[in-house]
């Protein structure tokens, strides 16, 4: 068989200002600059919409084409089965109109049967007797090369062992089926009834429908682009307003708000942004109030000290009075200097380099802290003996923390214990590892303790505990705030206030994560 069966800002020479970020000139006041090379949200929305629509429309067109081709295939298959079935029935029951009896030759049988058939325009019915004798219907076929003229293709069909198949030719595809007959017995000449369906026009119609769908899809994509551009602009208008408002906000002007319309997600975004602006405005107001209060606290004693120094008459005052005045003034200036240093310290809390962890031996750090805090209270006051400092516990191992900041916090806690406990009260310094695997460095005393209502307030700025623990306190109320800032500067760190005994006392604990420092490979080690 010969046929095949298948399935910064500088200046230019012309004076035009050039921004260091790559944009010429300055941005309009009501539109924040947009980074170069980035697509706007509006363009991205339209592009994504076009991609989704293109995929959907292409899928619809391809699926429609597949369905039409499948229907054509099924219709051709039914037509071939119908024609071969009718011929087989005619062979069994048909009679020769001339003799009134059964057909005795294949040529007569095929000729009579073909004369009585009405075929479809693309259907070709043939009778083949012997090798090249072809009997056909007298009508024109809408195909470039009918099968009765294509002798090689016709021989391949009649010589094929299959009863049906598909013939691929350059002039077009043919679906065929055949029935072999020998009405006169084995000695008679063999005849073959061939049904051929030329599928070119059916496939062309399917292709035309597919092209029409693609054209409609292109128009739909164009309309989608136009409509999507407009809709995206309306949806993103509040977002652009949020962006513009955020660009116009300054520390001096936080009063701008975004108008809220509707009850959708965009309006919820506007409400959330307005709430954020309310919080920012309150935060800046609190910051300004804090600066004003701190400035007032510093200006008043400085003014008093300066006035006393200017009015002091050295000739009229005795040496003892002058010395007392100088001592008082010096103490006040030292106290104010400490307040300024504490305020500067708290101002650095938000900086990324406020805490710089490094590998530290915990036992060595605890011993260093103990040595430094023993100098805080030596019992030099009249009637007071040296305070009994105790090194309670010492944890072993290497951890990653900032030794200078932690030492500063521990010294501050020890100073706080000295100021708020009676003379000769023992203060214990120690370090340990908790059951949760954290590192705890603590300062404990057996003094009057801290009232429950003051437990949280003592860590706030310019706040002090009640008189029960403040008889000797004279600080500005910033020490414990600094301790908390240092503890929280370590990721996962905190400061806790715990009761030492049931009768009182206070234990301030720095709780830090027990993160092991990264190991450094020795030269020559394999990585």
C-alpha cells in the first residue's frame, strides 16, 4: 500500500539642574517622583488583565476548533458507515432489474447501485472492477483531484487490507471505506465499492471559524485594554492620592487627610492611612512635649545656677559660704550633665548600631560587672559601713551580646539598688541560664521592694517609684528606661522585675537570648 493511514544635584553646561538620582529637574510638588525603569501599578494591572484574557480567549478558540474537528470526524465516520451498510444490504437483497434475479456480475451490481444513490457534495462513490476499470457517478466534485482520476491513490485503497482509513495527499485528505464483492462466486470477477469523503472543505470551514474567533479575540483584547486602563485608573486614584499625601507630609504638617468614599477595600486603605496619620501626629506631639519638658527641666536649674554664680559677692561672702555654693552648683551641673547624657543615650535607641553583639564569655562578663559595681557604695557616709556586695551565681559559656551596653545596664541596676535600699543592705550580682535556654543577668536586693502598681511605671521615662522605694532617690527617672532600651536592643531581649522574697526585695533581670556566636573556621579547615 502506497498511501499512509493516520490519527544629588549638580549643574549641566546649559544650566539645567541634574538630580543625583538620575532625573532632570525637580518633581512636581503634587506628584512624588517615580523610580526610573519601573512599571506603574496601573500598567501592571492592565498587562496582567491582558495576559489572563489572552490565555482565556485562546483557550476558547482552540477548544472550539477541537470540538468542530471532532464533530466533523464523527459525522464523516457515520456517513461512511451508512454508505457501506447500505451497499452491503443491497448486495444481500438487491435484484437485477433486467432479469428480476440476483446479480451475477460485480460490474452490473456496482453500476445499478451507483445509479440509485444521491451522495453529499464532498462524497465520492466509486465501483472498481478488476485493476483499473472504474464505475462512477456522473457529477462534478468540488475538489482539485477526484479519486477516480488519482489511479495510484485508488489502487492503494483497493489493495489495502483494512476496510477504512485516511489517505493523505498533497491535493487534500481523503477519508475512505470499502466493501469487496463477488456476486457470481469465486470464479467471477471481484468488485470493490469505495466511499471517499474529501475533507478539505470541512476542515477549511473549521479553520475559518477558528480565524474568526481569533479576530474577535483580538478585538476583545483591545477593548479590554481600553476598559481596563480606565477602570484601573479609577481604582488606583485613591492609592495615588495616598502616595501624594504621604510625599507631602512633613514633621511640621501632619494635618492632611484622605477623603473616604464608599465601603470597599480602597476606602478601607484610606481609613487605615488616616488612622496611621492620627497616630503619627500624636507621636510627634508627644515627642515635642517630651522635648519641651526636658528642655524646661534643664533650663530652670541652669538659669538658677547661673544667677547664683553671677550674684555671689566674693568679698562679702565667707570662704565657707563660697565653698558651699560652689559645691551645690557643681552637683547640680553634674546632675544636669547626666540628664543630658541619658537623653542622648535614649535618642540613639532607634539607631541600628545602638547594640553591636559580639562573642562574650559570660563568666568573665559577670565578674567584670561585679568588680565595677562594688565601687558604687563604699560606706564613706557617717554612720554607714561598707555595703556587702555578693557574687551570687556565675553562668558559663560563650554568648553573643554587646558587653559595653550590658555592663552599662547592670551598673545602672546596681546604682538603682544602692539609691533605693537602706545602708548595709546586701546586693547580689549574678548570671544564670533559665529553663527556657535564655541568659539572665540579675541584680537582687532585700530592700523594701517595688509596689505592684509601680512595676511597669518605673521603666518609663521621667518616672520614679513611690516613696516606699524612693527615700534616697534623686535621679531624673531615666535610668531604668535606658536599661529597658539596652535589653530590647538585643533581638528577643527584655528586662523583668521580680520579687526577691515573700517579705519584699526586688530583682531586676536582663533576659537575653542565648544565641551562640558564629564559629570562625581555622585556616586550613574544610568548609
